[in-house]
């Protein structure tokens, strides 16, 4: 804390305000410096008791001076002063004001004033965080909301919904806020003095953490998304920002880490991505995802000089079910077909609903071309068995076309075309049968 002018060393009003800051000024400096905002505290006579680095840089050091002399170049108390209103109402007061820097530059700033009490509950000072309106960022909105409801300066740290962790120069935890405990499940006593590596989820490589360290060493900051682990072992997503605090000689003294739990947002993003790649009715991969997996399977098969196969399946007699029982029954039948196909194949094999009553199956690894025809015949036979849905017996069959890499096509487009053509040949030649891309039926 800056040196107190000797003329005020015995002033009771001034010293009452100073006394509540004992041992807290370093914490205030670290937090406010991390956020890039200003902070000024005045006693009941509006004399400056504390200024953080932001305010000193903008206005110069003026401990003991009247705030209106310094910040607005006035000889009398400012009109509509939010600190005065906070004293009178004991409420938090927000205002937009104009200040003049030591270089005589004027700027608009957002001012949120509240009162500061001593241990006996007596109001002894006014506190006003300062944020330049023209340069403010939208980051840490909830932390800013906590500042608007500020009842004392420490609430910036303790009432934030963002987790805050302060580390020393050896990257050992020296302080956490209640939000940290709530998000991670670890209490203050469990983490203070230890390496924050206890939070690592195991989802990131050492190279990932090396990049964080490199950024902190080179530009004093890092921010990004990562996965961490709570005390109970649950993995969760978070957005984190780490800032480095250095002494005047450039030595690292602390690192301030502020983070938020973004698990729900991540899960929503993953759900949206899943829905974009899966059929809404059957939950099978859709054409987009199936095409991507087919391309990958052919790449692997080409590298390993192996074979892969593609089956195109069209349901016979599906339209009469829709016409007789309605689309709802038709949808239930499609879901039942998807479930039967899923149970009949291995996990390495992909089933897709391409649209309507058309399905496709990818067999990424087959030893011989005839193996694909054997699988196709197995599917045909299973789909021939009746389906019991809502107490009604529904009978359908399937026409299946089979194309094998590399004999029937060496790229996904050619292979798809040949499997599709084989399926139509099966349909044109009596349905309920399997045809190869060579145009030959497989014996039932």
C-alpha cells in the first residue's frame, strides 16, 4: 500500500478507512490488475485511501488527496457523486462519468460505488471500481455483475461465479475463491500449497500444457478451452484465462487464473453436432457421416491392401404399410428395422439410414468378396422375419446390392454407384434378394 502522508497520520476518519485495508491491498492489486480495471477507495471526507496500479498510471499517486481534485479537476464535491449517494443510501450506485487523466485526456468510464465497513459494521469508506467504457470487453460478465452488487471490495473475489485461483511464482496454489470450491469440489485447505496439476483430467497431452507454459513465459497470458477433473473424478469442460503478475523488476510474483464451467455449453455443442450427423428417427448415422466413414475405410483398405464392402438396402413392401396403417406406424417399422440391423452386425461395421426406406451398411474389413454376400444374405433373411408392432404383424422384405473394394470400385463414388445399381437389379428381378455389382444374384 502507498505511503500515507504525514499530515494525515493522526486523522481519525482517514485512518478508519486505512485500517480496513490492512493486509488486503496486495489481493486487491492482483485481482484488479488481472481484470484490467481501476479501483479507488475514499474515506468519508472523500480523500483517497487506496489506488490500484490502473488508477496510479492514469492519474498519478494521490493518497490523501480529495478524489474530486484528482479525477475530475474540481475544487468542490462532484455533482451527483455516486460515492456520496452510496454513503447516504448504503446501496450500490452505478453511474457513467467523465474523468481527466494526468495527461489532461478526458474519457468516459463506468463507475460502480458502494460502501466499505469495518469489523463493527460502521461505514468508513467508499469503494468505486472503474472500467473504461470505450475499451471494456464483455469477458467475465458474471464477475462484473458481482461487482455491481458489491458491498465491499473483497466481494469481487469471493462473490464471483467464476472460479479464481491465485498461484505463487512456483505455480503453487496460494488462494482460491468460493466459486473454485463449488466448481471443483476441493476446499481451500485441500489445495493451498499444492500444484494445480491435481485438477488435470488426463485428456490433454503434455505438449498441450507445454504450450500454456510457453505462452505464459513469453506474453504473460493464456486463455482457452480445456477439460479438468473435479474432486469426485467427474470430468468437466471449462474456459480459462491465466494472467501473470510481475514485480517492478520483471520477476514473476503470481499467476491469477479465472475460469468458468462450460460443460453444459460443450454438451449442447456436441448434441448439435451429433444431430447434424445422425438420422433423427432411427438415430443411425446419416448420409453425411456414412460417406465420411466410407472414405476413411477405403483409405485404410488401400493402405493395407485389404478389401471392404458396401451394401445398399431397400425395403420391399414398405409403402403398403404406410398406406394401410399411416406414417406413424411406418416410422415405428423403420426404427424396428434399424434396431434389427444394429443387432445383426459388429461394432466396427456402420449402418446408415440414407433416407426414406433406404439403408446402407459399410463392412470395413472383409477377407474375401464372398464374405460380403454372406453378410448381405444374413440381413435379407432377418428382415424377412415378421415385425410385431403395436400388436400388428408386419411383413416386409429387402432388396440388397453389394459392391466390393477394389474389384467394384476404387473410390467411394464409384463403389456407391455400383452398390446402388446392384440394389435396383435385385428389386427389378423379383425383390427379396441379393445382387452383386457384377449383376449376379446371390443364391438364397
